[in-house]
């Protein structure tokens, strides 16, 4: 349980849901940037 729910987000691949809890707003921003960048790169690679 996180004391700050605004730092909790989920990643939903095809068959699971992963709940992530960042230790700070800056860490959450970095994690989200990495996830989005990786997803965009993977999408471009597979097209």
C-alpha cells in the first residue's frame, strides 16, 4: 500500500497487470519516459 496513490501506475501487457509504485514523482516520470520510449521503439521495429 502506497501512502501516495498518485505515484502508483499500472503496466498492462497482453496477459498480466503489473502495478508500479515510484518512490518519488521524479522517479515516476523517468520510469514512464523509459516505458513509453521502449514501446515506441518496439512498435517501429515490428512494423
